[in-house]
């Protein structure tokens, strides 16, 4: 991931936000620290006094806050990996096509 220069002083020092790297594997595995943070957020969301998650979960949708968000994050990672693979295949096809054309113009192809 490319570096993004920015001013994070307000987010980290003033608002006391926490930055947690969320490492997700191409097959859907998630890093330990990111999973721990998501479990913490799930507990905060279902807290009766200060709960922030007003979503009603049913049998047709994900059953909990944690399952819902893990599904979305893992799906995004898997689809992103598939997109990168398709882009790589397109690049390989274009290079092969260019090499075939270069071979035809040299007269070396039979």
C-alpha cells in the first residue's frame, strides 16, 4: 500500500482515536490485532447503556455485529485479490501478444 502523507494530529491526539492495522489474507484470514479490535467494537456495540448499533439482525442477514463486519472486510479482501489476479493475467496476455507481433515482424516465426 502506498504511503499517504497527511496530518493525523487531530485524529490521534485531540480525538484520542486509535489506529489499528487490519491485515487480511487473500483467503479470508484476519490478523490477530485487527480481530481483537473488531471483537472489542462488537462488545461496545451491543452494550445496553452506550450501544451504538441499532441494527436489527435476523435469520436472513448476519446474526451479529462481528459476523456482519468480518464478512464485509473478508469479502473486500478476496474480491480485491481477484481483481489483482485478473489485472495480472491481462498484463501477461498483452505482453505475449506484443512478443508475438514482434516475432512476426522479425520473420523468425514459422
